């Protein structure tokens, strides 16, 4: 019986002990001979697969997985083991791991154990002490966090908790080095402490208690411990962990002398990014340290200006309180303290400014010319109440008007500035091909496809194939390694086309050895993956068989795929054509005249015009009137037949359509571009559609509380129970009778396949890739409102923004809207309102940038934005504070035009909000007071007066409402 047969017998009978003894008895050469059998068994028994109709798992039973993993360690290489077996089998297996290490037969096993973080602190230290392997210090530090406590789990009674601080003295390095590293590496010590302190007999958080005990017993230096707690303030830990260390500092109750000795660290902590730390240090100063004779007053002066400008109101207020306290005891410092307080006027918080104004009005010298000059520089940015207190200190002519920005003209879609040119020689094409799968520009996809057609002959030469090797490698990596960086699914289409062309056409010619090896490598990888995973779909396929396997709801890639298929057909036939849809101007526009000339050249070359390609070209065509006239004249003179009919209709704003015998979808695409209103009875193709402007973007949101059922764990009954819960929903919809909704049904009824607009589904919420956003816009830059609808449902329906992908997607959307320079319809205004309230500040800042651009170019309906915002706030779907913060920081006082728009947004929002004010309504009204104080405003309508008077049911709003309505 061979060794392989013996092992298989032990394996089948699940004789784990005998199998392990057998493996240990074999020599290195015998283990190597056993390798194919171990591979074969591992693939069959450890591969995750479908066991039966409803069950997935591994085929191994009982202890068969243990036997294979043990044998795999000795028989397979490291890469083979990671591919066929599972190193996690050895987690917590201390004795088994020592047994393997003691044989000294597996050179890579020790490093794998060290890298994979399998054992607790005690075991890791044991392995290091006995010379098996060293564990990375950051791993040891994280393990130390849970080393002083232990749980004993019980099924039918309460779990037991054991406090074991003795582990800290078991190894000398623990107290000498490792415990101090807790202050340098980010760990979960805060979560460990919060979770376990309730079981501790001393009723204190165990780690805080432990640090206190160690310092009191002299095993840790107390002063160093206090210092390290403060130093964590600027070590880029997350805010909860940083706050925990500051809490530890307070828990240790530093004395006044210790605080004086730690002033350097306290002042450094004022630079922390976490407001809790800064507020905590200021509280220490305010409680008496700032009045101590040895207080570092000069250091305080150096820091206080930054503190007074803090976005966090409590920090600025605390700094002003400390200034006031110091002045009470040190009258000789009055002049410089008053000067310091002026920095508070950089704050966007009205009450911070007001506190500083009161302080300066009380202690400032109105004869101090330097003081008057410094305060006067803030004349335009002071809130009205603060300004009224400081009138004696302002000696410049007051102006209620902000200097008006220059009118910004709409930029031309077609101009020399944004003109782009495809590669006109092979070397330029090589440069393009090397970045064609990185999605650096939305038009690179089109330029790459045109380049493949233009440079077919050059590509067939060996020396030129060598130049393209970086492009070949990137194409294979795009297909096999998944999306990266800014790439999207459309890059997969380009990569598949390039690989398909390489294998079908180029590889049949003389090719470089390196390219041949590259093709063989990925072919083998494709075959191996298919053998291992039943669900795996091969990557090396024909472009005609391409589909989004894991994202089958995606449709937006299909126009690009249709284009790629057409190009592949031309390449196989060794034909050159000029693609109609290649952009002429960034980011994805086509000059109408160029499009007509391309069509003319295709006709002259007797080349078939693909309707999908023509529809895409029409969709990208600039519809600016100045671009259409020359193109219309050229089309009338040089085109014939149905193509002339389609293009003349597209280019003539007043022309009504006639149904051509061919290219019916192309003329529909032209109709969509023109946004015409055509009576249904006048045009056969429109039957099934209502007489409405195409894609008006007429949408609405109906915020509401929804009741839903879900299963939750009942800890008392120890079982899942169905319970009713409420959630907030914005519920964005198209009007039921809108043209846009009719259009979707129209696509389905007519079975259209070439129009670009059909490839965005209103129901598809999950599968738009951020990297593809510019190229998705390139499918319908003249009709993008449906896309906005889809993005809103993906990103803004989620009040909490759980996923970072939602943030990235919305950022990509807003970035693209900034490039379009077009007036948005209702959906665009809803997107803007949602952006100004969204959780990520990056999204809010981009929303502000979008708003600034729209106001400057007169492309906004501010009342509409405010109405949409009011609806969102009516159920407090998002907190109002997000908007008031961003309004104060980035929207106020840009220009009188922007102030007017902001005022309209706020007033419209108030009208739409509930009669009962929500949190931060006071701040919203304070901003409105400031805007209206600039002068030249219309009196409030009775409707808004009534709403504001209702809000006086909240005592905190009475004063500010009175300022507004009287």
C-alpha cells in the first residue's frame, strides 16, 4: 500500500490521531510525494460548494478538515496551503502549533503564526520567550488589552468574569515596555473597559482601576502616566479612544502642582482635533489653573486666538470666559486681553460674537485708536446685535450692501478652450492606451476604441506590441483584479475588448514572448478558478459574450458595450471606420457640425451606420443654438434621405419631425434632445406618450413616518420576536402622469434598444459605480434628470449614510453637475437641498459650491430649494444643524445676490416646515435676522408671520421671532 493510499484510508475513516502520527513519520521526500493527493483531497473536501439544493458548505465531515489542514502544513508550499487549506484551523491551537514547530520541517509556519494573530497575549509571549517566533509589537499591545480579564460563558446562567491583573507581572517586558505602548498604538482598550467594568467587583472600569493601582503601588511612574494620557490627544486616535485617555487623566485626579508641571502637555492638547479634549483642558484652566501664579500666560495668549475662531461654540465661549477671569485678577492686562478678544469676531456663531462684544464694550477704551481700527475691519462680518453694541468702536461708514460679484456668463459647450483631439499617431495612441483603463477622462474610452480602429496595422508589428505591453498588463489586471481607484465597470468593457482583440487577432501573428506568456498566465488562472469555484464566470471571453455577472441589474454599460461590439466586428474584418460618437469637446460633447461631417464621410465610404452608435452621438450633441446653425446649413446641402431627415430635425429648433423609414430611434433621440412638445396625433412614433416636455424632471418628495415589522432578539425570552418599528422615509417619486414615467413604459412597449435614455432604471437603487459617473452623464448630457432621481434614491433615502460608497457616489454626482453648467429641474433642486443637509461635510461643501455657481449664473430657483429643504426637515430626516453650520461657515455674505438666494431658501423652508419648531430653529432664525438686516427686503407675508408666531410656543424663540416680525 502506498503512502497516499495509507493516508487516504486514515482520512476516510477519520482517524485523526493515526493520520497525524503517519504524517510526522514521513521524510521530506515522502511528504513531497504525498503532495498531489493532499491537493486533490483538499480541492474536493475543503472547497466551499453547494452540498444540496439549499445548503452550501464543505464536503469534509467530522475531523476530516483537521486531518487535511495538518497534512497540508507538511506537504504543501505556503502558497499552495493558502490556496487549498486554511491557516485559521490553527487558531488557539497552542500545543498543536508547538508540535509542528518542534519538527522544524515547515520553514514558513512560524511566520504565518506571527502574522495571523491567532493567540492571546500570554501564549504570544510564551512563543517569544521560548524562541519560536516574535510577534509584532502592535499585535502584542492589542492582545494586552484583553489579557487582564477573562470570561467564562454559561448557557443557562449568568456568565462569570475574572479579573487577572497578575498577567502584567508575569513577563518583565509587559510593565517595562508593552503597557506604555498602549498610549502609542490605537487599540480597543476603551471598548474593553466600557464592556467589562460592570462585572468588576470594585465597580470601576477595569483598565482605569488597573492604571491607578499600578501608579499607586509604584509599578508605573505616575507623572509619566499623566503625561502619556495627555500626549494621546495628538496621536491621530479616533475620538472615542482619545476621549477615553483624557477620562483616564481626570480619573487619576491630578493635583494642582502636577497640572502646573504638565502645562506643556496641556497646551499641546489644545491642538487636538477632538473638541472633547480641548474643552476638557479649558475646563481645567477655567476651574482655577489660569489664575495660578505660575500659569503659562504667554502660552495661553499664543493659543487663544485659534480657540476663539473654533467651529465648536463651547470652545470659543470657554476661551472668552478664561480671558474674563484673568482680567478680573489682572487689571494691568486689560488692554491686551481686550485685543485678544477681537479674534472672536472671526467666529460664525452669533452668541460667541455677542459675548466678545459685551466684553469689549465693557472693558475697551473708546479712545484707543488701534482697538477701533482692529474692530472696524470686522464691520461687514459682525452680526447685527454685536455690531449695535460696538458702534462706538466702529469709525468707518457703515454699508448694508455687500459688494456685488461680477455676473458670470454661461460658458460655451463648444469652444477652443475645451476642444479635445484623439491621437493622430501611434506613439500618442500608446500613451493613451497605457492609461485607457484608469478612467482619467470620460472620453478616453471613446478615444481608445477609435485608436484601435485607426492603428490596426501598426499594432500588428512586433516592435509596436512591445510598446503596448503596459496597456496589455493593465487590461488583464482590470479584468482579473477587479476595480481600483477611480475605475468603473465601463473600464471592464474596454479591457475585455482589448483582450478579445489581442487573443483573436494579434496572437495569430508574430507576437513578443512576454505577451505570449502573459496570455498563457491569465488563461491558466481563468481555467484554475473555474475548476475551483462553481459560480466563477470566465474572464477571457468574447466581447460579444460580455455581461455584468455580479451586477446584473446594471444597464448603463450597454451603450458602451454595443459600441465595443461594433468596433470588434470592424477589427475582425480589418476595416477602418470613423466612429460617430467620439466626443470633440470635453468632457463628452460633440460639435454638431463635426457629427454631420462624420455622417457624410461614412456615407461616402459606403460604411454601414449603426443606429445605436448614431443615437449615442445625437445624445452627446451640443444643443446650444449658436452651434446648430452652421451644422444645419451643411446637413441640408450634403446629406440625403433618412439621415438628412433626422439631422435636419435635430439641428432646426423649429422643425417638426417626420417619421423616416429607417433610423426611427435616432429621430426619437433627437426629439428627446430638443425637449419639444409635439401633439401625439401629429406623430405616429409618439403614440403611448402624453403631450409633455421630455424629462421635465418634475419630481416630488412626501416625507413620512413608516411603520414596518422586523425581528429583534428578546434578551429576556432568549429568542427572536417580530416587532413593529418606525422609520423616516423621504419617498421621492415622479408625478404619476408625468412624461418621464410614461417614457419608461414607452421604452418597454416599443421594445427599443438603441436609445441612451432607456439605460437608467428608476427602480435600480444599488448598482451605479462612482467611477462611471462622468461616462454615465455622457449618455444623456441633455437629459440627465432621471439619473439624479436614481442617485437621490440611492444616497439620500438613507438618513444615516451608513455606507461610504453612498458618499463617494454623491460626490461624483455633484462634481459632474458642476461641470454641466445647466439649470436643473425639480430633481436637481431636491439634490441640492439634500446635499446641504447631508451627513458628510464633503457633500455639504460641494452642495455649497453647486449653489454658488447656480446663483452666480442665474440658474437656480431658490424658493424651490427652500421648499424641498423644508419638506426634508418637516420630519427631521436630517438635523437642521448641518445646514445652519454650513450656511454660517460658507454661504453667508458671499455677495448680495447670494444673500438674497439664501434668504429665499430659509424663508421657503420655514413655510414648509411644521408649526412646531425643531432643534436648531433658533440658529436658523438668527441667520435670517442677519440676512434681513442688510436692508432692501420685502416685508414678511402674513403666511410666514403666522408660522413664526406659532414658533413662539418655544420660549427660546420668542426674542428672535420678535426681531423678525416687528
